[in-house]
């Protein structure tokens, strides 16, 4: 067995020249010896392409019109050749040594098909924000259960990784989903395979002017509730999901007023 599993990271991108360099640098700064990094750009019209050209020797990238984020991720998954797959959005970042921690986990837990770690929230200036939300998710994520996942999406997308066999068995992301494609995928695979927990911070999710509107969060939580109903055979996880959804929305409203 190879000491370092091949890890393929996919970054879907569209007009994110303000942050994508930080994203790329956070991946390359891992210095992980068996890394494949794919950037799938949707035909950006800002300075993104010029930024990507500066990394030609270190990454693989394409730029062409797509049908949204899920389509871009799926294109990358089809291109990926790694043992472990993940995607990192073009405004999020990995923390140092994260890919080594992911490799260690999957090497030690051969039966684990997918795993997630902890994730912080940062703003445009890389300052940690929304610590209460992070603590709330950390409380839920310590021990995985499918019923719990139906009740709240406690899995942080930027800190989630899965073996190639997951893609081979469960396919790609649902391209009809634009805000909760990750949650739908977690519920799809979580029915059969429990997720492992990597007990450390692996990534930071960035909130900025283009991503943090209350209406966007409200729509996302509504979509999560809809997807949970699709996968839940019982009503009580959905009732819990609704309560969690309502409490988080109240929390976001309060935090917005304070910020």
C-alpha cells in the first residue's frame, strides 16, 4: 500500500478573482506528495484565467461554460484519478497539513468510505467570524449518526473527503441542486456508509458580500429541509430538522444585526 494515497481536489470556479489565489495557495501549500489539483472554471470574465495561467505547472484547469457549480464539480470528478476525492470552493481554504491528516485517517481506517473534519468560518480579511455557529456544528458532529444528519446538516463541505468507490457506487452530485448538492450527496451515501470523523480543523469556509445574504441562507435551509424529507422514512427527524432550521435562522438574524 502506498504511504500517501492519491488525493484529488476539485475547485469549481466562476468570477472569483478576489479569492481564488488564496484557495489555490492553500492547496499547494499542503506540500502533499501525491496530490492532483483540478480547477473547473465556468468561463470567467474577470481576472481568474490570468491567475490560473500563473499556476500552469502545478494544477490542471479548464475554462468553459457549464451548467452551474454541481456540473463543474461533476466534470472534475470525472477527470479525477485519485483514491480520495473532495472539492474546495474558489473562496474557501484548507488549513496547513490538512491533507496529511486526511491521508492518515483513511490509511488507519481502511473500512471508512468517507470522512469529515471541523471547519471554521472566515470573512474577506481572513478573520474568524460566526464562532457560535462553528461551536454549534462542532457539538453535533462529534459522533456520526444518520438520523442526526437528517435532523441537521452538521457536515462541513470544505472538510469532507470520500474514497473513489463512493463515486463509483453512488455516482455524481445532483445537478438539479444548486445550494444543497453536498447535503443531498451526504444523505445519499450516508444511508449505507457511516462517515468517519477527523477530530481537527481542516478548512475555513469564507463568508463575504456575495455569499452571506440572509435570503440565500434561508433558501439553503429550505432546500435542506426538502432534501431531508426525501430521505427520511420517519417524521421525527424532519421535525427536529425544522426546529434546528428555525433556531439557526434566528441566530443568523441576530449575528447580522450585531455585525
